[in-house]
C-alpha cells in the first residue's frame, strides 16, 4: 500500500504521515528532508540555492546520512529547500529515490507513506490513498512558531507568517510540480482539527475509500 500525503508548510502532514505509518506498519519518507538536505548542502558549500548548477550537483551527490542532520529542521534549510525545489533537474534527480522507497520500502514494512508537495500528483500518482492536508496560513505559522520556540530557537511570529506566505507562493506558482491537490485527494483541514482528529479522519477514509 502507498499513502501519498501532500500539503503546504506546517500543515501537520508530517505528523499525520508519521502516525499513520506507525499505526499501519508502513515505512515513512518525509520527502521535504531531501530538498532541505540539498538546500543546506548548497548553503554550506557557500553557494546560492537559486543556482541550478550548484543545486543539481548537491542533489546528485546527496548522502543518505545527510537526511538525519538536525539542522534540516531550521527555517534557513526550509527556505533554501523551496528554492532548489523549483529547479526541474533537482526534482528529476530526486525522483528515483522516492519511487524506489514507495515501491520497495525497507523490510519489514509492506508499504509506505510519503509526504511532500507532489507525491499524489507526480511521485506516486498510482497511490491507493491520497490525502491533502491544509490549514490557514495563520494557524500554520502559529504551529511552526511554537515548534521553533520549543526547540530553543529564536522566533518571531510575524516573520514566521511572512516566511510561510512566501514559501506557499513559491511552492504553488512554480512551473514544475506545483503544490496542488491531486484530483482524487481527500482534503483534511487542520485549522480546527488537532493531530488525533486528523489521524482519525485519515483512518476513516482509508477503511472506507470512496
Ligand atoms: O516541513 P515543511 O512543510 O515546512 O517543509 P518540507 O515538507 O520539509 O519542505 C521544504 C520545501 O521543500 C518545501 O517548501 C517545498 O518547496 C519543497 N518540497 C517539494 O518541492 N516537494 C516535496 N515533495 C517536498 C518538499
């Protein structure tokens, strides 16, 4: 079984993906970490994430160990990620890894949950279950601001909200694989649903697909 979960920044898609994977015994891949790792590698090499040549080089030489780096969670990595993610060749370079994970998840998992921006539309359009998790920009900024403070990072709510709006704009308007729900995706709005309620809504859909 493949479950595809897409949605904008801080919509709760990662939490839902992790909890669904644990509940159903599936492997989980947070595909945002691939783009974050590429973005961060470019920054660390002193490059510009908008530079297609530097970004492609980082994508092609991506070490799976880089996916475990704690620095991937920073907003700096998130912003660099959304820049490299707009480069066609970078997306193409990361496609095979994602598809292999979906179709041959690490044992003992018998299936996979992938979360990102284009899983249901581009990476795994054949997924049995597609969810699109969203929430208002304000609710998402509040959540991300709280996460950053809890991790001991400095955070200003207005800045987080502006960053989220900018990333939404970049992710939704890019020419390649823009953030958009697959036609057959189920929408889950977490503006008012907490993590338990979102999990319950997803499980209900999975047990009775329409
Ligand atoms: O955690 P958050 O939702 O803030 O971001 P993320 O899922 O880690 O993704 C970081 C950035 O990578 C996004 O803003 C997208 O630009 C890009 N991304 C993408 O283009 N396609 C994916 N499948 C996953 C992430």
